[in-house]
C-alpha cells in the first residue's frame, strides 16, 4: 500500500524536526470521526438500510426491531456526523445517506464481512 496519503512524509527526519504535517493530522482526525460514527452496530445497520434509498423513522424502526427513540438517537448521531440527511414530508421525516464516502465504506464492509 505505497499510495497512502495520510501517513506519507517526504523525509521522516524532516517530520521529527517540524512535527506532523497539519493536513495529515487534520485528515486523520476527520477519518477517526467518520469511523467513530460508523463504529456502532445500530448506526451501521441504519446505513445499510438507507443504501437502497430513503426511509422514514417508522420504516427503520420496523426493519431494525428497535424502539423509535433508539432509532432517532442513532439517526441524530449520523446526522451530526454528516453521514445522513433528512427532509420533512409533513409530520414524517425521511432519511437518506448524505456522504458518498459512507456508501463506499458500506460497500467495503459488505464485501469483506457480509458476502458469503
């Protein structure tokens, strides 16, 4: 994996003298936040259900077998992380995946862990 960008330093000696590259540090911090948002079984299941398209909280509640409050709490966390977005349709809130990186990551997870 020689084409990694987050850990690349032109000269390790330069890095020791000047400290870590700020763009690398920012990228790693962003990646860690992104992965923290994904690293919850309930949130990951919600995202997998949203891959096929928009869903309401009630639909997700039924698919997950979890109470509305629990689903809403996890959706709020995903929304705060920018991974999902929602729109109101009268009293109903409809959610969808907002970050294409989440779709890519779900594809990778599916291939590595879910495919038979």
